[in-house]
C-alpha cells in the first residue's frame, strides 16, 4: 500500500474511514534529520486519533524557513522515512510556508504540534479554531533538535 500520497489521493484514501466514524489526527514538520524526538512526537500524535496523517514540508518551504543549506535530506526521502514509522498511516508533502491550507483541505479532527509550542503559540491556532479542529501538544519535552545535530556534525 502506498503511504506517501498527494493531497487528492489522501482525501480519497481517508474518506471510507471518516464515513465509518474514525477520527483523523494530523502532525507536520520538516523532519530533516530524524531523531528520537520526532518518533516520540509522532507516536504521541497517533494516540490523538484513529488515523495519523503527517504533513512533511517540501524542500522549497524548508529552504524558505531554515535557509539555503537546508534541507539536508530531500523531501521524497524524508517522506519515505516518516511513512516507515508504524504509528503513521499517511504522509503528504506540502509546499506552503504554513500548514494552514492543508488544514483547510483535510479538516482533521486533531492538529498535533510538538512540545516546542503551547496552545497559545501554535501558528495555526486561529484556523484550527475557525474549523473546529482540536489542537493537541504531543511528544516529549523538546530536548532534541535537528539544528543541534547539524552543529554537532559540523563541529
């Protein structure tokens, strides 16, 4: 079964689950160099719904957000790695600088963000509120960061 999909494929794939009353949680991120914090974030996010969709930033949005030397790992490979996690049902790549357009299109039941956010600092909180999407902060305390791994490797 293909788990890295386009948005139209995702909407078609989750329709039967939604019709059966199953809930959808969505998490998002760059996931440039995977570390245990990513896994813990996604495992915790998967407990917020019956299905977990993970939105991975495309290379173009990654560069815009993190600078010209990022990403280190190309988007297709990052998406494939995330799709390999047992807790992840579907992966979709998005090019926008925020996940707001995807929230509007997918309308998940829960929008999961990592512990580097609070309910008041989630960038998409107003869109989530407008659409009736619950926001959940998931994962362990933010003690792992890709930028720290990159610094350590470069040192």
